[in-house]
C-alpha cells in the first residue's frame, strides 16, 4: 500500500510539474498587420493552441500595416521581456535581418513563419509561394481557354511571398502564349490599395478579361473597383479567407488558392510548444495549397473562430 501511495503521489507531483511548466510558457506572436483577415486567422489559431496547452500568448502587431520601424521596436521590447519563444512573421525579409540577429544573440528561440530570411530558427512553417502563384495563374488561364487580356495586382513589393508568387506568375506567362498581360498594380496586400490600383488599370484599359490577384483582400478591392466602374472581369485570389469564399459562392470570384494562415498558425504554435517541451521538430514544415472553387468551397465557409486546429500528426507525417 505504501508503494502504491508513493507512486500516486509521485504521479501527482509530475502532473503538477507538467501543468506548471505549460502555464509558465510565454510565447510572443508577431504578425504583419491588423487589416488582413489572414493574419487575424493566424492569431485566432495561436490563441486556440495556447488555450489547449496552457501557454500564454502575447501578440505584437504594427498599428500601421507592415511597418518596419514598429516591428523593430517590438523586437527590442521582446528582448527586454524575454518570452520563452517567438513566432515570427517578418514584415520585410531584408529590413528585419538585424532584428533577427538581436533575437538570436538574446538566445530566444524563434519559429519563423511565411517569409524566409537569414538567421537561426527552431523551425520554419509556411507554404510554397512560387507553386501557389503558378497554380493560381495556370488555373485562371485554363478557365479562360488559354487566351485573354489580364492584369496583375501584386502584394507588398518587399514581401518575399509577393516576389515568389509573381515569379510563379511569370513561369505561367512563359507557358501561355495566348495570354496578354496589359499591366500590373501594387495593392500592398490591402483591399483599399488594390481598389485604387485597379481603378487606374480600368481607366487605362477598356478591356480586361481577368485579374490575377496575389491575395484575397486585394481581390475584394478589385471587385469594388469593378462594381464602381460598372465593369466585369474574372477575378482570382490567394488565401481562402471567408469573405472571398463567400464571393466564390456568389460567382463574383472565380477561385482562390488556400494559403491557409489558420492552419499555419496552428502548426507554428504547436511547434513552439513542442520545442519548449523538448519534443522533436523537423527543420521545415510546408503546408500544401489547394484551389478553392465552386466544387469545394463549402468546407471553407466555417468562420475562422469556429474552426478546429489540426493535430500535429495530421500536418507533420
């Protein structure tokens, strides 16, 4: 009986130790802005995993979208606060290199997300933006029969996600002799900026058959510009955000490619917790992208705050 009692006490102490350890985890989560629903989905996912693991999350988001100076100041603050780990989406893969070096020097573990850049990281979680851009363009070109006049709405020029997606577009252009690219505009991954860029393109070109948009928020801005000009074009985007999926349901948007920031957020947060618990991690976790269109859109109509994060084993096999 004494042995059994001792064992039970030991188990209880161990359980309390694990719970205390989880409760003591503080993870700083850096996202780019408060305006893009994809980053809101990322934060919701982070919070969901934090609740299930007992970790504490502190969010760091520039008030001005994608502002380098604000993010640099936040990094300096985090170094003073010394969280147990950082989940980091850099606003700029060049401008933030020095800040990452500071974090490395402070020996704070970093899970890098979405935008690769030099430095030392526990792991990287993201998707293949080159392949996403290529698949988006090829899907659009196939749907318009390989012929047509199109325009491109690019994201933030400094963002590597944008550069890789545009590089994917360029590969698709090279393979599609019937596609005429009339021009492009910079939408900075923001709906109002994309609306303004599309308004300019509409004024310059009397016929635009289709619009290749580097994310869904910009695709929504394109729709606003088209409606205001009483014009129509086929529109496609990237991200799979709920407002865009609803426009797929109505037929206003042709499709989107699922760069799933909710799942990426779930995975990044699980990776941070696993690292702090000294559980194994791969050097890189790349989530597959899927085209969302009229054939499968219903699965993405569930509001982000009602979705459930996938288990680690469902993502990392």
